[in-house]
């Protein structure tokens, strides 16, 4: 299950970078278990993994 049903939607596409940014600021997602569950599911998808900023050619090695 994703943000809106059983298929990936634009809501999921927007959720992933938002959670990534929040994690960089140290946000605790234990208070948002549903959001964290959706995020962990979409991050397992190959397209999201390949699109992750840490997998881009121009990402500095110290940030990977």
C-alpha cells in the first residue's frame, strides 16, 4: 500500500524527497508510522532507488 491505494502515485513521488529532507534535519518519524511505512516501501522500488540523490553522478562522495 502506498499513499493513495495499491499503486504509486504523484503523492508518493512527492513524499520520498520530503521525507529525505526531513531525515537530514533529524525529524523523528516514530510519531508518523504510516508515513514511515509508505516511505520504506517506496524506497525499495528500483525507480526510486535509482532516482535517489545519493545515486546521482554529481553527488559528492562524502554525502553518499
